[in-house]
């Protein structure tokens, strides 16, 4: 009987009905273990129409998840050969997931079920993200279940769902049963409902266990006790069978149990089913709930647990279709040293191939726990693999440790090529940890060692690494010279992966000397990386292409690269590059005047404790600027963190934004003016061209109006115009790229009307300290009748709208779609999305129609 679940069931039925009409959804059922999520799924399945294709899967509680395990289950039921598809797509997940969507959509109205998503691998979560983003125009209802505990798995599910458009996801909570419901069930069973409710707190599975128990005396103190009490009623043979089944997470295949327990298995399994402990699925058996399975499994003695897992491993190894991750699970539980050594590295490679890098790292960790006694060469390979996977998921300190151990072994073996390559990797990891000095040291050691051997791919990559470090320090001649060596050697050795890395360095450095050529080199680098599926190089390519466009203030182009790059990293589980680019996105949104959106992204990156100092830095820049402009005292800790990062290595690309932030801080009456000017002078001394120095030159003029701006040739257009005295031209440029704060700064160099317009902009943005500073400037200039707050005559600022947001609002009133607004204003559709969201928020509206009505009522339209 399904009590107190009718509302949730109606929601699911409505979503399935919409999917049948071509409006697909993701339905996320959540509740504590035993709350009754599966019972609700069963009720939906039983009531579904016969023309709905049902494809069902679940994640398993393996020590390390099986990459894409649920997708294999769904594909099997859909009669789609997933292993062949993976081979055809060379492990690339985006085309693979696109194939999956086509297969499932071709089945007609389709109900896809993935239970226990909190145990999912990263690749499966990425599939859920992929499908969730594209499900709206399909005939698919994706129904997932997950627990509501605070485990790492549950948090990863929450993040995955958060990256799906809100309109595509329906979250449905499965609450505990009320006392009234428990009393009703207990009355029908002739039991003491009050006592049962006090013991269970309404947990549906526990309630069911107690209602079906035969005890009329004291109630079991826990679900575990209730399950064990029921198991005690089995015959010895059936209890042994139950114990054997308990070592199989989720379910045990019938053929595996036959191999495990012999011909007596059928009768013993039937007894377990009759007692309500197991369910018979025809081709396999499973406990009624994972809680029950764990209760039996944890009651096993260590020796019995090892024995059953060894027998399970032997049975499963007879079937070549069994996932390697499942074999590793049983090998570890059986403490079978040889099997773990053989299987764990294979499982790691398989996981890495489909982009499940977190799980690949886990398998390498398992292999390394059992590596004593292996040849040093084999141990070094395991440490290298572990380092690579850890670095891809942002665990840089662990990567550094593993690579250091690999280098120690290679040095002992006298393997110069491998040791040199490890030094190059250590250089990269040190850089990612923010230790520039160590990065330079390791990088130089790598080249020095590798140059003593014949030309090799390792040497080409070591040259490229040093070129990258020089590029990042704006040592342009050195970056281009080393980059040219790397390009020549990579082309001669036919190594496109190294070639695209080197071209990235050459393009990023060359932008300051020949922008068009730098752009071409970067485009070529990115194209090679994408066509060769060199995922990290592609992520870096997107990052540098975006940053180059940001440097030139081509904000629409930068936004397009960032959107593509973040999506690519999400789909390929490249957390480090994803979060770095999201920090750059936050800076771009800040420049667009979308401050709340910028803050949300920056906080999301910074709040992740696993994020390294380097990856945090772009988000820190955005957050520091935002807090200073809003007068938020919590800007100080952010500035302190930025300074600590720079103390480890004074890179110009990190110094410039820090110096600009400190200058703005001083301009608003905070901080040390002499120190701010010293930082600007330091950056000027390190700048290889005047093009790098434009923003800081404008800040120096704001702090010291009588200072000489110096040569402005080569600077970005608005900086050059402003320093040459053309504030109108600078303001017009900033208006054209939709940068209201910078536009207002340019207007401060103008007449009284310009000052009043600048004040309006700052007020509309919520930059209270800046607005107060401008009022002081106006008073010193003799301007009278200065408004204390936003000018009432400025219609857009009645609601705090920026000029661009007012333009968007006017086009909304005319019935323009977001795509049409983007074309009309020559901005990207995603920027329009941000502006529309800001307009709705500021007008306290939930729809476009409500926003225009509110605007008319307040006189904005």
C-alpha cells in the first residue's frame, strides 16, 4: 500500500504525460535511505501505458563506481551495443551521449530510470547533465533517485542537477511517513503503531520490516537488527546463500550464483524469497533494499567475507562482459593481491578513456596499495598514471606527490627520458599550486637532463613547458624562441599533441606583438587539440583564446570561447580548467554590469576547498573588485589571499589585476597610496609592451592626475583614448561593449552632465562607495544640487536598471525573443539571458509579461 505518496505520484505521472507529448523532463526523487523512493518508482512503472518504453538501471555501491554502468544497463535493454559505440567514438563522450539520446528518443515515449545516483561515477553524472540539458524537446522522462544525506556522492548529484536548466528538472522529495500513516498501517497488521513510529521515525523500509516481523515482544533497536532477526529464521543452507548474495552490490546474477553455490542454489534462493529477504527478478536476485544487504554483509566475519568475495570474483571472471570495476571491487574485498594488481590498472585505463577521471584516480590508488614487490618500472607507471588523473580532477597536491615518487623510481633506474618527463610534470604541477619558483626550477632541470639524450618527444614537451612559463611571465622573446624549438621538434617527430601545446604558447605570447598571427596560432592549436581529442590541451586552448580576446576587450568573442570551454570541461570532467574559466567568466560578467551573477560564479569556485590557489585567482580578482565597489569590508581577506599568491612568484598577468584592484581601493579612500603606485610602477617595469599596461596607466592617472601617461601606442582603444584626453570616445567604446562601470569611469573626465551620468550609472550598479566618491568630486568642482541617491529623473535607475538592461526591457515589451534581442543589440544570447534575469530580479517579476507590466506601472515604459 502506497500511503502519503499520491501527490508525488501525480507529479511523476504528469511529467510522464508531458514527455509523451514531446516535452521531456528530469525528475529527481530524493529522500533518506529507506524513505520509499523505489516504491514510488514501482508505482509509476505499474501505472505507465504500454506504449511507453521502460528502460531501467541503477548505480551500485562498489568501492569505486563502474564507469557508465547505468548507461550499459539502459543500452542493453534498448538493444544498443554500447561497447561498440564507445570504440567507434574513441571514448569521446559528447558524440557518445548524443548517440544515446538518439537511441532512446527513437524508442518513442521513453521512461529512463537510474536509481541510487549518489553512487554514480563521474561519467554517468556527466551523461545525466548532457541529457538534462537537451531533454526539453524529447519524448523522454529521465527519473533518478538519490539519497538526501550529506555524503560526497549526494553533493556531486546536487552539483550535476544544478548545471541543468531549472525548467528541465523537477525535484520531488519523498518524506518520511507521518505518525498517522504508521498508525494506520500498524492497525491493519494488529501491531502497536505508536511504538513502531517511535522506533522508526517514519522510515518506510524500517516500518515495513517491523510490521512483518514475528516478534510480539521488544521491537528491534534498528533496521539492521530487524533484518538479522528475519535472517535467523532461515535454514543453514539458505542463510549461507543469503550471505553469499550480500557481497554483490545491487543484485546478483543467477548464473553467477549458480557458479558460486552449485546446484543447491535454486532451492535456497527460493527460501530467501519466501521469507521476504530477496526478490527474484528472473535473471538475478537482489535484497529488497540496500539497507538490508548491508546489514547482512556487515554481519559476516572477515574470513567469510573474503571467502564469498573470492568465489564471486571467480564466478564473474568466467563472463567476459562483466565490468572490470566490478571485478576490482570483489578482488579488493577478497584481498586477492594478484587479481588487484592485474585488474586495477586496467580499470583505471578504462575509466580514463570515457572521462571518469575521479574513478580512474581511485583505481590507481587501489593498485598502489598493493604494489609492493612489483618491479620498479611497473610501480613508476602506476604513480605516473595516478598523478595524471589526480591533476585532471584538481587534486594537484596528490598529483605532485605521485609524480615525485615516479621520478624517484625513474632516477634509480637511470631512465633519463622518464625522469626528465617527470620533472616537466612536476614543473606544471608546482605552477598549478602557485609555486612559480619551483615550477621554473623543475622546468629548467627537465630541459637540462633531456638535452643530454637524443631528440625526443619528452624534450619537445619540456621546451614547450618552458615556453609556457615564459609566456605566463610575459617574457615574450624567450617564450617565442622556446616555442619555436618545440614546434619544430614536434612537427619533425609527428606529435600533434605537443604541437598544439607549443602553438598555444606561441599564440598567447605573440598576441602582444602581432595580434592577428597570435590569434591564428591559437586557433590552429585549438583545432588540433579538438580533432585529436587532446582534452587538457583543448581546455587550455579555450582558456587562452578567451583571455586573449579579453585582453583586447573583444568581450563577445571572449564570452563565446568561455561558454564553449566551460561546457567542454563539464562534459569531459576537467574540473581545474572549468573552474579557472568560470573565474574569467565572473570577471566578464562583472564588466557587463551583471554583478550578482559574477558573485555567484566566483563564490561557487572559491567555496570549493579542493580548488588550488592558481585556479581560485581569477575568481578572487572578480570578487575583490565587486566587494570594493560595494563597500563590503570582506574585501580585505580576498586581497590578502591574492597577495599571498603573488608572494610565491610575481607573474605579470597576476600582478596587473592585483595592482588595478589595489589602485581602485586607494582611489576610494582605502589602503596605502604609495604602495598602490609602487605596484603600478613594478608592473610597468615588467611589461614587455605598452599594450599590457593600458589599464594600469589609467589608474595611475586617477591616483596622480599630474603624472605623465607615457607612450599610449599599442594600448587597447579605450585606454589610449582616455589617456589622450578623449573621454567621450573612451566612454562610447565602453558603451559599445556593454561595460557600464568602465564607461562611468571614463565619464568622470568629462563635464558636469557627464559627471551626473556617471553618478547615475554607479548608483544603478549598487556601487555606493564609488557614487559617494563621485559626489565628493562634484562638490569640489562646484557642482550644485547633487542628488543624495539615484536621480528620480533617470527612469532606468528607479529600479536600479543599467542602460543596457533598460534597452533589453524595451525590446521585451516589443515582443522580441532572447535570440532576436541578441541580434538587435549585437551581443550574445547568453548575455541576453543574464540581462533578462537581472531585469526580472530588479522588477521583482517572475515572467517577461509581469516585468513589462511592472515597468509600465512604475513609469519605466
